[in-house]
């Protein structure tokens, strides 16, 4: 299993997934132009959450996995979030990375992670991730039988519409943008 996390989706916000999978954080462990190797190595289950799901969609021609699980996917982030909000996050990130990341994790519902993350732990490359979200777009995506989308009813990004554009039979669950490990494990069991 390979798990491609979302923006600021650090290993620390999950308990078991980082140990049970090959776990990658965009703009921390790799840049988008390096994702082909990650996608082409997984032949069983590839999971992407939020930005990770977007990257899987954008570079889907490299995907070899039998099953692809997309949690809170989107084709273009700014269809759901105004670019000015990202611009404000970028400016705030330049002043206080820890505050921006901590507030973001709180807003997405990562309630099991309440620690303040020190600035020294947060790589500057996450700023590039915010810039990337402003411009990265998947223009055309053919729905695929082995791609499964899960969106959340209470996602502040309101991504459920994107799920219907990406997958044939999306699953809408009672959650927020952050998916708990229990929920992810439950979804995986349903796939097999």
C-alpha cells in the first residue's frame, strides 16, 4: 500500500498508516515532477488524500495499482477555494509557519493532532505546495473502473461535487476533510 498525503499531512497526524504503508507527503518528500516513480512502483493499492489525490489524478498515466482510493479529491483546488485565501496563507506562512499549519490541521478536523508544530519542523517547501494549489489543474480525466472516490459531507472545501466528476460511483461519508484511520481502514476493507 502506498499513501500520498495532503498538504501538511505529516506522519504525526496519523497513528498507523505511516508504518503500514509507503507514506509520502507532497512538497516534503517529493516535488510533483518526482511523483512518477512513486506512482509506478505501487501495484496493489494506491491511496491519495486531498493534494495527494489530486497528484494521482494529474499523473494518472504512471499509475500501475490495481485499486486507487481517492480521499477528498479535486481536479482544480481553486474551484473550491478562492485564490486570495491561498495568497493570505502564503503571506502568513512566511511570517509564522507553525501557526498556519496548526490552524490548517485544526480546520480540516485533524483533532487527534493538537500539538503545536515548531517552525523548525515545517519545511519551507510547503509554501511551494500552496503556490502549486493555485495553478495545478487536471483538464480532462476519464473515469476509471479501478478508481474509488470518497468525499465528506462536512468537508469545509465542499468537494463532493468533484467526486462525481472523477468517479463513477463516489462514496459520500459523514466526515470532515480529514479522514480518521479507522474510517480509512473501513473503506479499504470494503474495497477488498
